[in-house]
C-alpha cells in the first residue's frame, strides 16, 4: 500500500472512531438547534393556558428565554377552552399550538377521541428533560391517559383545596370536613364551580367518594353554599372573611394574598384519604399546530428545570421534577405513598368525574 492510500485509510478510520465516541447529547443538540432555528423563523407560539396570575407569570418567562419567539398567551378555564377550541376546529380553524391546563374529563372522553392532540413524547428532545431520575415516577409517570401519549401532568401535589380562615373561625371548631356540615356554617361557604371541569369539580368528585351523595347534598343545599367561577374572587372572599370556608380555591391565588401579608391564619383542611392532582400543570401538544417547531421549543423549555422552578415558586405548587424545591411544602407528594393517593386526574377516573358533574347539576339550580 502506498503512503497516500495508507493516509486516506487511516483518516477514514479515525473519523469513524471519532464519531463512535460522540456522546448522544451532541446528536440531540443538533436536532434541537435545527428545531430552534425553524421556530425562530415561525416567530411565535400560541398557548392556551391557566386563568391564574402566578402560572401566567411563570409561563411568560419563556419570552425572556427565547426573545425571538413571541409567546401569545390566552388564559381560559377548562370549560371555555373546550368550547372555544371545539368550535374553531369544527370550522377548520387550527389557531393554537400548545395547551397548558388542568386535565379534566373532557380531555379523555372527548378531545383525545376526537384527535385534538399529537403524541407529546416525540416532541421532547432535550436529554435533561427525558432523564427519568429527574421526575417523580420517571418521565413517563406523568402521562395520565391510558395510552400514555397525550395528556401529560408535569406537576403533582396533594390537593384537598378546602381552606378555612381561622382568623374568623376558631380552629377548634373545624378540624375535619364533616365539621363543615354543622348548621352554624350555613351561608359561610363558597365553592369554585363544580359544574365545570376544574378544581371545583375535582374536589366535588373526591368528596363524593369520601363522604357519599347525602353529605354532598347537605353541603351544597342545606348550607346554602355560594358558587363562583372566579378564582381570584374566591380567594379574596376567603382572605377577607366574607366566606371563611372555601372549596376548590387555587393555592396560587391564596399565596398571592399571603405574600402581601394577608390571610396569615388561612390553612388547608386535611382529609383522611388525600387526592393528588397536577392542578393546572397539564400539557398537551395540539395537532395541526400552526407553529409546530415553536411548539416543540416551548414544550422542552417548560419541562426544563428553570421553567419548572418558576412554575412551582410563582404558582405555590409542586412540580414532579425532583431537582427543584417544592413551591408548597405542605402539599408535597410522598414518593413512598405514590400509589395510595386518589388521583382523579387520570383517565381511569374520568367517567366518575363526569358522573359527579351530573350529580352536582342536580343540586345546583
């Protein structure tokens, strides 16, 4: 073999060996960079998100991380989201890229069967996001639909979401949920609307399992419970003492008041069997997204460490990520008891939640 052929063969061998030693991360970064470049050309991402101030502020940090991609954020509750996107899709309008929301029954019984979403995991490309060791129950433990493809919960926390203002009510008088059935609390209770998918109906279904239909009927009708669709109003009623007992309040809204020095004696009422939920921390990738690359960038950013830290801190809730501090130390899920909580946010419980909304409609006129 002449010298030039030997050199060419040696160089080719060196190149092959060199590529064999390139870490997988480098290949992932190449895909990421291509996606990011395409996303910048798209120039925007349309996100339907929670109507909660703290969560909105956390999501808007995307704009700081990616200034070349404009975040178009619209906050809506689950009922509004289902109605609005449903009507748009019926007439062939596909205006949204990503949904960040609670995982209500309509996702499982209507939206997934109707083909609203693309599988989420293929859109996740950053190794630090896919690392099972970073997530409670592993990365795939966040999927709440039976097929483990579409409805992803990146947050998880204990959520009794029954709060009592003990500045107004002596703490000794309400120690358990059954105490709220006492006639003395008639006209002093408010509830986030249990007729729509969301924290109010979630709690209604859980208490129905725990206490039975009779107790729920007494709680709604006999106690003259007031219903509201306004998270902020519910928290303010609680803090000000107008309604010192509230069901389904957003922890995020309560925390906003407490950071201002109000509601120091507002406490969560514990239940014997506690429900867990991702709260507003559900994530879905809409199919036929108008900005598919920007959608993937947003998803990878949101599931990353810093975005999850902001979500937990600003929302006063807990991420499933294990490498960030909890946003609310009182509602941390115990990994050893992970299978013992009542998770009404998964597809298996969707039918019961839907039936419970029907029961609530029979009580609320």
